[in-house]
């Protein structure tokens, strides 16, 4: 039997071992990939960055990436702030349902988002029926292109709209909880002070200090997710590459000795520049998020004030519009799975023929049950690994903060966020180039596609678990030990039992994110035979559309994936605290 000191030493050793293993899993494949690419190209890391800025294609991709990410972030804030304001300032019936509906986009797989917006903008789609043709860019959009000289404006507008749709819930999840729990006497009291005698002064001295960190935090995350967007750019702006799609297109022939040195140069230089930009963004986000957490805790401490005003007409219109915007692309995916084009008359009829064909695996496509089985294997494997790893990392950070080792805690937290700086495509390429071409026998490893899923989802587990672990009182575990419980039972009853809600939320979202992961899966699976549901959707949509069942089959696969992630999301929402201000 171990004494308390020995037990603590074992726990600490296990924590550091887990962190080292996770960092190795994340960094070593990428490190070996970089080594291989530098060996193939004869470049160093620094010369590859220099080469990046001398290549027209990579510069064009960077300009497009920065432009779409910046504009997406700006419009997400402009649209999200009023919605969050009205939700937090007024008393709404069924507020949990409204929050859940508006949060659905964030857990929706990116490939489904792409399909939903394709159905919205395609010729014959909803927008085309009212004279807005974003896909073929005729009519008003075509006139805009001719007058301004702007190439592919319709595609770009669709991409921005999709990014806003995807990231909107982040703004609301960060800002609305602070507004909803704010003691109304704060605003009433400042009205009697010189600093709050008019609206401008109240904005300057009350609302900006309270909401700016939350807005900045959500803006940073919106920028990161838009910057590293893959599926949306691939399908909505096929004529324009961002850094992700550029690497993906070049990745298939990169890292091969004496073959297509140019593609290896593109992948090496692009990955280094993207890693640098995203690392800076992650570091800044972590700093801003800590400030936001501090302000949110001050606001919510001993405050359970709720809005007592009924929403006005403008608030109702805004929120109803937001709900419509949130559900419309998803509804279109469902409708498109049963809407079949008649090849002879070009009219449409409704049938479940595409579902039957997709379920049976017709047209040499992977059957939905087979792709679903693969997806479930990957997401369960991801859950088994990512959840305990995320818990151990979160516990380590909280312990270091409790021991007043703030610098070490911040360093560990940064290490846990590295996958966000790498992006899904970079992780997939790291495994493909850095491992599989070094050890091709790993192609036979059935759960290999789960490896990038583990890397990608673990940071989200940490972000969800860390605030909950920080809030635990140390005496709970000490009291359990004093009752004579073994260290294992004390840990279970004094810690895990109190973390039931965040554990369930983390588990559900981990599985949802794994099911919908597309970037890394597209890189790996196209080189193997492990089709997941997200990859199946992409494969079907990439086929010629002369057969009227092809596109509805893709929508059927997308609808299956969407329904699974929606169920997992409902589980997460059931246990998520409504006053959380973490954003996840």
C-alpha cells in the first residue's frame, strides 16, 4: 500500500508521462516529415520560408487565406454581437433550446456545412430561385464581377457566409453568458456617475471592459478556424486556394525522392509559414482567454441575476433570423437527399432511391454501413485515448497553478494547444510523409486514421475540462482520504464524481468532432482503404453528376453523419452548464 506521498509521486509521474507521450504523438511525425522534406528539397526551414515569399502561388494562397479569415472574423462579430446582446439582455422562453439550436453549427462537420451551402447556392437552389446565382455567378453577381473586376465574387461570398455560419456560436458562447449573468444594478449605478451619464460613456466604461476580452477571444478563434478551413474552401471556392488546400493538393507527391521536388518545396514552405502564423494566434488567444475567464468569474460570482424584460420586436426578428440561418443549410441537406432530378425532363421528384443506393454501396461507392462502422471505430478509439489524456493534461495545469508554478503551467497549456496551430491538413501530411513513407507497413493498421483524430480533439477536451478542474476545492479529496477511503476511491468520489458533467460533455463532443473530422482523414484515407462518412460524402460529390442519384447519395451520407453528430451534441448540451463562458 502506497502512502499519500508515494501515491502523489506516482500521479505526478503519470501526468508528465502522458504529456510527453502526447507531445511525441503530435510533434514527432511532423518533425520527421519536415526532416524528410528538407532532405528531398535540399532546403533548410529558414530558406523554405524565404522561398515561400518568392513564389507567386504560395503568396496568392497566403493573401487569400488572410483575406477570407479576416473578413469572416469581422462579419462573424458584426452578426454575432447583436444576437448575443439580445439573448443576454432579455428573458426568453425556451432559452436552452434557442442556445442549443444556435450552437449546432459549431459541432457540425465541415463537410456537411460545405454540402449545405452548396445546396443553397447551386443552380436551381434556394438562392437561385430568387435571382441570386452565387455558383455560376450570373445576374447581379455577374454584373458585380464585370464592374469591379473581382474574380469569383459569388464563390467568395458563399465562403464567408459559411464561415460566419460555422463560427457564429463561438461569439454567442463567449459573450452571452456574461451578459445573462451580469447584475443589472451595475448598469443602473453607473448611470448616476459621470462615467455613465450617456450611452457612449456607458459603452466605454462598462460594456467595453466587460465584453472586449470575450469578443477578442471569440474573434481569435474565428480567425484560427477560418484560416485553417479546408472543406469549405475546397468546395465553395474551387478556383481559389488557401494554405490548407494548397498543401493538400501538393501533399500526394511530396516527400518522394527524385520526384516532383516542386511539390515538396510548396508543402515545406507553406507548412512552416502556417505554423508560424497559427502559433502566434494561439499564444495571443490563450492570453486573451485567461483575461476573459477572470472577468467572467468576477461577473458571475454571487450573481444569478437574469433579464426580466421581454424581447422587443427587433430582438425577436434578430433571434428568429439567427435560428433560421442556423438550421436552413442542415434542412437543405436532408431535403436534397430525397430530391431527385429526372434525367429526361430535368424536373425534380421526391424519393428514397438515393438512400437505398447509398446504403447498399451502389456505383462502386463504399456503403453507408461500412463507412459508418469505420467512423465509429475511429471515434470510439479517439474517445478512449483523448478523454483520459485531456484529463491528465488539465489536471497537470491545475496542479501547477495551485503550486504557483505559473510559467510552467502556461507552457504545458501551450503544448496542449499545439494541434490547433498545426491544422488538420498539416497533421495528416505529417503522418503521411513522416510516418507512412518511413514505415509503410502501418498502412495495415486498421485504426491509423484515429491517430490524427486523437491529436485534433485532445485540445478541446483540455479546454472543457480545465475550467472545471480549476473550480474543484482541494478539501474534497482530502476529506475523502480522511474518511478512510483508498487513494483510488478518494479520487473517484472526491474528484471524478464532481466532474461528471464536463466529462460527459467532453466525451460527446470528442466523438462528434472525430466523426466529422475531414482534413486529416482526406489526406490519409485517400491513400488507403478506410473510408469514413465524411470522406464518403466528398468522394460521392467528386463524381460526375450525369447520374441523377449521385448527388442525393452524397446528401444521404451527409445526413447520416449530421444526425449522428446532432445526437452527440444533444447529449453534450444536456450536461453543459448554461452559465459557462468558455466558448466550448
